[in-house]
């Protein structure tokens, strides 16, 4: 499962979501805009993050949008193999 931690105003977040949809990957799109509990969790999970999206795949930290594209391009089975 892919987790895309995002804000509603982030174009790269929306692009990452579209990539996941285009490859028919299972994902969860987590908007942290107005939810203080999710914001706290975000800061705990990604203490050094300065931007969004922050993406995990199968529990492994991927990075942002560019790293997500690289992971898809370089992973023969697209992470957990769900295309």
C-alpha cells in the first residue's frame, strides 16, 4: 500500500496521486491540511520533511514526487506488484 501524505494546495501531491491511479496502484491519499492529529503524525513520521508530498510504499520511505517516479521506473514489480 502506498501512502501519499499531502496538502490540498500541492500540485506535486495531486500529480503523485494521478501517477498511482494511472498505474492502478493501491494508495491512500492523506490530506493533513486541517487535521491537527494528522499533522502531528506527519511530523513524527517525517521529522525532516520540508515539503509535500511525502510518500511511503509498503512501509518503506520513498521520498517526494520525483523519488516516487524513480521508484516506479526502477522497480520491476512496482513495489508490491499491484498493477
